[in-house]
């Protein structure tokens, strides 16, 4: 069910063990070839497709489009929330629904920069409301195998405005892809060093990371389908309930 399409009377009579799904995206630069709404578009598409298959089990909120994108702010047009405001928005959405009895919450994230604050926000909520259930995952985590199987460039994981993201936007919104501007981009530290935090203007010439020139809509569909299948299985398990077994 889509929260935004319901009336308050409709919400009032919902089963309280329905899984509240909150997609999180961004409005940030995605190179010269993809739109600023890329992460929001993709997280929304995956979450809406999952909701369509789990209408009775899922209550889908509108996508939080304002992400934690401080590492992209050197590029024009990027809009970002600071971490406190971003995590506060997540907490406030959840704390609007908790007093009405909803108790299962799951964030479906489309932007790498949101992953850590999503985790912190969920842990803070779990500490405050230990009898409720809180979870979060990046939609592309459910499609890791499809991504590594399908990508033909040297990078076999999701990067940024990359072969995978460009493929998915080509499939969903070809009108928003600047095909003539598709580019391969990304700078490596020399000598190699792990564990560093970088801003995108340090590690990319034009804002992207990966091999977007290899993108195709077919690849995009395959990755999105895998993400939806994985998310549906996960949300179904959460809706039905699970137990802990073993030692
Ligand atoms: Zn992205």
C-alpha cells in the first residue's frame, strides 16, 4: 500500500504489523551524463515494484529525496542535508508512526552516502524502542550477483553514475540520459591506500566513477529485476516474522 494514496481513516484500520518501507535517495550530481535525481529514481522504482507485489504486507512512504550528499557539494546542483538533519528526518518519520502502533520499519536506500547514517538512525531507534523492528539495506545489495554477472567493464560492483546506474536509468528514463556524454571516469590513489574518506571532486574528473560507456537498458532491467526479487523476499520474511535458531 502506498501511504500517500491513503486517507487517515484508511491508515487507522491497517494491521499494525505491516512493514513500513521508507525509500531514501538523493538529489546529487551523477556526472555529465545522468540526472541529479538518479538515486531517488532508482530507489523509488525498486521500492514501488516491491510494494506492488506485497500490497497487503507493505506500507510504502514517499521517497526521502534529500540525502546526505556533502561529498558531492563541489558539483553544481547537488542538494544535501547535514548528517544530523538527515538522521533526524528518518527518526521523525518513524516517530510519527510509532505512536499509532506501527512497529516494523525498513529503509530501502539508493545512495551510498546515506548508508552509514541510515544504520546509525536505525540503531538509535532500536535503542529507544527495543520492542520494535528496524532494518535498512541498499537496494543494490540485493542485486550484487546480477551486477557482477552483467557488468562487462573492469568494475564489477556498483560505483557512481557507472555502468550499472547508467544502465538502470537508460531502462527506466532514457529521456534523462545524455547519451553523448556517457563517460568512463575515476582516479586511483598512488600508491594504493585503503580506508580513506574522499570527496568526489578528489577521485573523479567529472563526477562519475565507473564505465558508463558500457551501459545498456537490458543490463539495467536485469539488475533492477534482481534487486526487486531480493527486496521482496526480504520484506516478505520481515512481514511474516522470523525466529532465531541455532547456537
Ligand atoms: Zn547514484
